[in-house]
C-alpha cells in the first residue's frame, strides 16, 4: 500500500474520523430517501468531501416520503397489530375477510370491497415492484396487477423472514411499490391461522399511512486525474425505514470518505468518483437513477468498487469480482494477500455494483465475510447499530481500496 504510506502517521486520527462518520450518520432517525435525516446525511457527506478538496456535484430528485403510525386489524372480537406497507395509502374501513395462498387462488377470487389476506406460498417472497429500474419479474407484476383489478379495501400479508430478499426483517412487507393503488399492511405469519378462522366475517382495518412528495439529493465527489479513465467508488447512504443502518451502510460510506482522504492530493492518471448512492434500499432507487441519467456513458469507467455491509465485528471483509480483467483480478489478489484483512468471498449478485456490472463495467464488491449473520440477523433491523461495527476493520478496508485504486491508476 505504498501510495498511502506517507499518511501512516495519521492512522489513529483517520480511524477516529471513520468512527465519527458512522456515529454521525446513525444519529436520530433512519435515512430513507425523502426524510430530513437523509437530507442531513447527504449534506454531511457533501461537506466532508468538499473539505477534502473534492469537486462535488449534487443531483436533485423527488421521492414519496412515507409516513405512518400504529395500525390495527379487528375481527372476531380480536385486535391484531399490523404494520403499514411501504408507501401505502391511508384507509379506515371495513370489509369481509377474504384470503389467498397462491396466484392461482387469487386469480378467481371475489375480493372487491374485502380485506384480503395473502398467506402461505404467495407471501414467502417479496414482490418486485412494477417499474423497478434494474429488473422485472413478470410473475410478480401479474400478481400486483391482479390485486389492483380485484379492488379490495386493503391487502394484508402474513409473512415471516426471507434473508435473501429482505435481510433480517421479520415479518417483511410483501408489497413495496410506490405506484400500488391499494392500501397495504403486513403482520407475522403466525397470525394467519387465527385470521383464517374468521374468513367471510367483517373485519375493521385502520392503516395509518401516507406519502408526501419530498426532495432528495445524490452527491458525487471527484478527484480529477490526468487521464481519460474513471474509477467509481460507491457505498449507499440510505437505509430501510426504522433502521439505524450502521453496517447497512454507514460503515461503507465512512470507508468511502476515508478512501477520499487517503487519495486526496495525490497525482494519478484516473479520475476517482466517490458516490454515496442514495437509493439502494429504496423501491425506485432514486439516487442511482439520477446518477445514470446525468452520466449515462460508463465506457470510461475502468473499475467500480462497491462497499456495502463492511465492518462487522469478528469477521474480515470479503471481496468478489464481476467482469474484472485478468490484470485487475491479479492486483486485487496480490493486495489482499499482502497482510490486509480482506479475503476472497463468494459471488454476491446484489447491491449497487450490479448496476455497473450488468452494463459491462468491471466491478469489485466488498462486504462482510460473515454475510449470513449480517443479512439474517442484523441488516434491515433495529440491531444494525454502531455497536456491531469494527472501526479498525473499516480503516483496513479503506487502505485496501486505496491501494487497489493506486494499482489501477498505474496499469
């Protein structure tokens, strides 16, 4: 890591600033795009990048800011606490209870004016939103279209845990679609057998939820190089609602800022872009979309490095590559073998590196080596606090990333 050796005397101070960044980003509420804390977080990161001497571009966008409070479903003399679905409309009404456990059952169901319970097989995997920028699922789109055609009073989903899709959330929202026209809510799957005993009875439902148009911002910081190529360093700054987001992903943003500090003032051939993507955990990915609309040509990007879920205590950082050149792969292996706390990990075809990899850009993803513990018990939950973060590991990861960029610049 010769490119950063001249800063070795500042290691304790830089490690302390990494910790400061994480704590600052995790103050107060979650950082979902559109809320004030998200705006505070992007303002903070923008200020740090400018202090480091980066040229900063700010790309505005509009999103629906989701606001909600306690909600209930009452039937058969019992009251069930339900969680409003993301972006759900408000409803306070009644309807007979109907239910479906598969797309086939749903297709022929009479649910107009009903409170519709989705349970079992149909509620095992979160439905991909219509209009999701990165991919579509025709089967999921058909279910969402059918639900709107059936015109129930509300859709209530009985769900459990699905780490592959929704990380540690339990229960999880089956529908997370800003354009969905029916109010939604969700509750634990264990409640569905009791509810099913009351099929056909009148249920009273109160979903206290709504959205308001709200501004957000996608920052982009740049260290200009002498050549025509770019390296993009990304780490999403947003969180799921109701989560502190220390590992997911304040730690990644703190590493991004530390890499910028390590590289600031060093002459190199590649331009380095630092992008705290503002929407990886959002159904419409507003920051990623704003970035690509402003910079659609990625042909000069020789490498994208994505930081997401780094810094978990008692686990090293893991790297995985997507379309890396043979020279880039050898470089990453050499730096990882030179005493860093970064090891080779399994493929992880998710997060912001796939936005670039699917467009043919060589990409490098960094996350925790103990991804099962991170995804299954911490990510997208209230447990994702700074107490789970190893700040020395974040510093080591920043040094690794800086060394990779310096190596790429010399190629």
